[in-house]
């Protein structure tokens, strides 16, 4: 690690960023909490595939990269603890030291906000695009991690926050017809998502969720994951899908359908979970108060297979990758 | 994870490779051993920077990528436990499923050989080169990890195995003047390094090493790391640097200096460590028998600063990055 970072000339800044370990060693050291198990995840972000430096600042990119991993840890009901960062840095373009300072500042801000420390990493030059790979470790009470499987017929299907905002923000950034004022919250949503770490911990410690996943690829995809992993059918109401006023405003100004963005848009980083009906009382009483976010009941788990969505009196099958324009 | 891997169409093969977790979940789950702390490292390998698909097979590349991380864990005296793999896969070139099967087979073989299981990962397409990033977690007795700092004046400076072989192998692969038979062992060394996990555990559990680092960037660089981290001077003998007969044969056929390859070549993945003179007896008695590798005493730690190397009656200062052709 040390040598490679040193070559890039910002080791001194990084040293201050590594409170937990001697950066001088071959690996970071972590002392696990007794009675916990760990969740481990990595997310690789590729310039030109996952992000575009024209529509996001380096600080936001750092925060967003960490948010993607925090969201995975949140979906397991775990507390984020530490992360390592690998960078492949384009040789040909000049990304100045200020770029990397801002990138790391964004990572550290979002990490710290949700309890995770930067513990190490690796850096290489690359003949290709900028690539950021984040590995994250979280802790959860032994045997209590939330899974994608585990829902039962009759469970409520719920999500946190609102959906489609990230896609609305991205669309707004690329289309001058959209008023920046109306789109402001959606754009913020796209650039700086808030991972639902508190919500995940709430769903775990209050024993609410029978299954859980983070909504990184659009609601349609995640519903299908949960239904398949439990071997059950999921029915939701189109009207129940939460859409923010900013998302609706962007959609209205482009005559687009906000519901499509919620179903297929991705990068919302909300949580989708199922819960036994008896847990509704605790959700109603404590969820918003303790997590700072909202939740919405979208529908019910049933026997059978597949995901269905109802708009008015019509039912449609909602496929995983099957983008359908103006589904209702 | 699941979705992205699925897009690439080899999820079914990968499922068999993930015995520890449901690949279906957002993160892998790991139960830490009581009384241990963890070491965490990542190594990013970039095509065209760290490897060339013309000189290494996909199986060997997988094994070598894992070996680099295993070597970091070994240098901390820790036992490797699990790893996650992020891939950025070139869009434009066709790397067929067989390529990735072989890559993962190599990773799994080398991981399994040294006690680490593949626990998860992420995969993305990329407009650039193939990039492999491996995160690895190891375990070591609480408070007992080997560090780069900690040597004392009078300590012996030692290394495992032999040095310069990886560079000799790479040179031989690129130069037709070298007999493949003479170079065979050096080429194997370059393509399929054996990380010194057993040696690291021996140095830790027998309380031999006062400091340790893996030799991934050449002996000159690693000596300087250890000297700097302890704030001491390191003196070694050029004649004591171990060079294999295959390395010497490649050097002879090209009229090159094998010592230069050992000092500046890199990718040897041996361990460099210091040990109090009282530990020599245990090293002599048990090291080869218990670790399956050899060790060599290169010199001594002294008060002062800097690294010096003696050839005949001449002393030279050995700088970190200062490649010097035919140093003696």
C-alpha cells in the first residue's frame, strides 16, 4: 500500500486519514466486537459506466461511492465499521491532488456520518478510466443478519423513503428543459444518496423485517429478488409507490412517468423489506422517530411465484429487468 | 452483487464457489474467531500495468492475484481467512466465460491452499483494461500482528526463500536468447508465486520476528521501509542475498546481474524480517522443518539511519527507489 500511494504524492494527506492503523504496515488491523458476526461487501464503480465527472463533484463521488457500500451493509441490518478503498487512476488525464483530496474528504464524511472508518487501500495507475472499489465491513449480532430470503405469505411489503429520485435527478442534469429549482431535491438525491443505516439497524434490532434488500437497481428488480429468494409471490399497488414532489415535478416537465423511474431507475439506496402484519404497530409508533426516515406499505406477500403490480383494476406482471415504458 | 454477476452469465458457476454465504444477499457473512484481531488488505491489479495476458494464463493470473494479498496477510503473521474479488471487465475485447472460470479456479486453488475462502465480490463492465481487485481478511492473535516497525540494534536481518526470480522469469519470457529449460523455475516463480503464509505464522507464533514486511517491490525498497519504520540503520552483505540457480542462469545468459533483480525487481513475495540474535537457534532448528521454505541472514540492524550494502570491501548506500545497474 504505502509505496503505491507514495508514488502518487498524497501519502501525507492520507496518513492523517488512517487513524486506526499504521499506514506503514502491509494490512490494516481491526478488533472485532465480541458476540457479533461480520458482513462484508464490495462495490466497484467505473467512470463512464457508473458515474460521469461532468455531473458529479469529486466530493460527492466519494460520498456516493461509500454510500453504495453503506447501503449494502444497511440491508443486512448491520452497523458499518470500516472500509478500504482501491483506486485505479487514469494515466493520461490529469486528475490533480485536489481532486483526490476532495474524493477522500467525501468518502470520509459519509463514512464517519454512518460509523465507518477508512482503514486502508491500494492505488494503481491505469491506462483506462477512473475506477473506485470500496470494500466495507459491518457488524451485526450473531446469527441476526437480515437476509433476502425469509418472507412469509401475508407479510407486508414495505420500503423506506421515496423512489425514482436518483433517476429523476440524473435526467434533470442532462435535460435543459427541466427547471433546476424544481429538480433540486432529485439532483441532490442523485449526487448524494443517504444510505438507510439507521433504518436497517431499526429493522434488525426491533425484529421487524422478515427479509430485506437495498434498492440499488430499481424496485422491480429488488421485488423479484426478494420473491425468488423466499420462493413466494409479491403483489404491490402502483399507487402506493412513494414518489417525491421533486421527482414528480421533473417527470411532469418532461411528460415522463415517475413510476417508471421508481421501478427501473436504480441508485435510490432505500431499503425494501417484508414484515409480519403484527409488526405494523411498532413500525407506526417508532420507525420515523428513531430512523429519521419514512416507510411505506406497498403490498403483500402471497403464496405462488412472481411479482405483480396493480394499477386501478389492472394487474401486470412486473419482471426483473423488463423495463416497460408507462407501465400504467 | 448477484445482479451484476448474473448479467455476465456465470452466476451458476460462482454459486458453487461461495460455500460460506447465500450469494443472494447484499453482503457475505463471516464469524470472527474469539481472541483474534483481523488484518485487512486489498491489492488492485491492472492489465498493462501489473500483468500482460500474453505472458500469463488466466488460471495463473487468478492464483497470482490472490498470492499478492496472501503475502500481505503473511507479512502480518496472520492466517488468511476470506477474500472478496472485484472485477472490471473490458467491454470491447471478448474474454469468454472459460477465461473467467479459469481465473476463478486459480484464485480458489491458491486461496484454498493457504486457508482463505472466496466469500463474495462485485463485477462491472469497463471501457478500459481488465482490473482485478482483491480484498483479503486474515486473523492473528490479539495484539500480536507483525509490524514493519519494532526492530532493535543488533537484530539479524533475514529473508525467506530466494530473490530476483520473478524478475528473471519475466525477463526470460520476453527474451528469446534465454533457454526455457534454464529459466523454467524462474518463469514459474514469476507466474505462480508461493506466498509465505506458513513462514509468517511461524515468525509470529514462535515470537521470532521483531519486524516484518513482504518483498513485493524489491529488497532495496523493503529494507528501507523497515529501517525507516524503526528509525534505525540496516546493513546487509551483497553476498548473502539468496539467488536461485535458475535466476543466475537467466542472468548469465543475458550478461545481466541477478543481484540487481533481487534488489529492484519486485513480485518475489518472500518475507523480510528482523530477529533478535537469541532467536537464531529456533530459526536454525525449526524454520525449514515447519515452514517448508528456507531463510537467509542478510545482515544486521544498527543505530543510525539508512540502508547500506557491502560488496567485497566497499559499502554503498542502498536507496529505496534508486535502481542502480550493476551495483557491484
